[in-house]
């Protein structure tokens, strides 16, 4: 199976696992995905993540978060795709659900939430949005 968009695959796995009520989900690891998981954890969308050695490439295990038995992540969408990249200037960074949600941006200074990017005054590629 060729993976054209590993980030979209990660988001889909998280979406599917949380709608199925799973406590955790395993994803093939990459530096970018670990950074995305770090952002999700730091912004309280997931409980925790771990990088596991499975003897092959390694796994990223994401521990999902629920509130009143419902997934904390209600919507998780890929914005920029390999076929159509979405770049924004700092003034164009989207406000997700009036600041209740979060955009994940890939900036020259690394992966940031929309809030961090505005604070650092950098634009970048909008990888995903969630709330």
C-alpha cells in the first residue's frame, strides 16, 4: 500500500479510533507525526503519546481523550494536501470555532498551533484543523 499522505492517514486513524471509542491508536511513526501528537497533547486534545519500538520503523501510540464518554476531538480535518498545499500569512491564519478549535501550522520555526504562530508572528502551511 503506497502512502501518499501520511498525515491524512494519521488524522483518519485518530478520527476512526475516537469515534469507535478506543482508548489508544497506533500509527507508523515519523518526526512530523510526533510533532503533531505533541501539539495535540499540549493543547489537551489527547491524553498522551509514546513512541514505541516495534522492531521495524517504530510506532506512535496516541492515547485518546474523552469527556463524559464523548471524544474530545469532535472534528479533525486535513487542510493542506500533497496535491494542494495551503499556505497562509500570519494575518490569514484561520480562527477555528472562535478560538475553541485549533489549526496546526507548519512554519519556518517548526509545527505550531494557530495561537503560537500568531504570537510568533509567522505564517506557514495549514496542515489540519480540529475542534
